[in-house]
């Protein structure tokens, strides 16, 4: 079985993901792959230490203070990144595998095609709604659909898990 972590932001921003990677790397029957837009040196070192396959797809992150693009460049980059991510995922993923998604930004980047895959949605933000662009009121992302189609939803804090269950009418508590 393979677990494919999809990394669209700096991995260091998510210490729980680092803990998950470290724990899963100790299980012998699991093959871990990290698909990253712009892997940092930290992520490269983590993969080397834990014998994890890192796929650098040579994309560009859309977030961060030094990533100032006009809207047209952002749209073009967004489309290019989505294509690069899915090309890599489609080459690696099989029916027994699992995608690990850990942010709304990654959900936005992967789009509706994600719903047809088996994935874990590891939530860090407690958001009831999300928009494609936070400056614009529309279009909104159907988070309910992503939460309810996920193989598992993980929330790191008990109260937030209860809130997510109520907001999105989840069958199981995250």
C-alpha cells in the first residue's frame, strides 16, 4: 500500500504532518510518497532520513509573502500546478493507495477530481466555507462534499472535531 502526501505549501508549517510522516515511515508495509510543488531543504532531508520517495514536480507555490502575482498569472499558475500534480498522482496512484490531503489550499489545488479517489482529509483550519479566491465572495468550494467523500477526516482537537461533525453532518467524528 502506498500513501501519497500532497504538498502544496511549506511542509514545515504543519508539525502534525511531520509527526504523521515520521510515524508512518516506521511501518514496513507502507510505501510513502510525497508529491511537492516546491520542496524545501527541510522536506528533502526528512525524506532522505526516513527513506521516503519525494516527487518534486517543479511547480510554484501560490502562497507566501514573496509570491506576488497578478490575477492572470495566478490563474495560469494554478492550472499548471493542478496539471503537474495530477500527472504525478495518476502515474503513482492505484486503487489500494491513499491520498493524504492536509489543507484547504491543497483541496483547491486538486479540485473535484479528488472526490473520485480514496483520500484522508487532515484538517488544520476550522472553516465552514472556503472560496476559490479569498478576496471574492464567489465561487465557493463545496467543503461538505469533500468532507463527506473523504475516506477519513482527521482533526487534531476534540472540540473542533465535534464542530466539524455538526457543521457537515459527518457520519463519524473526525
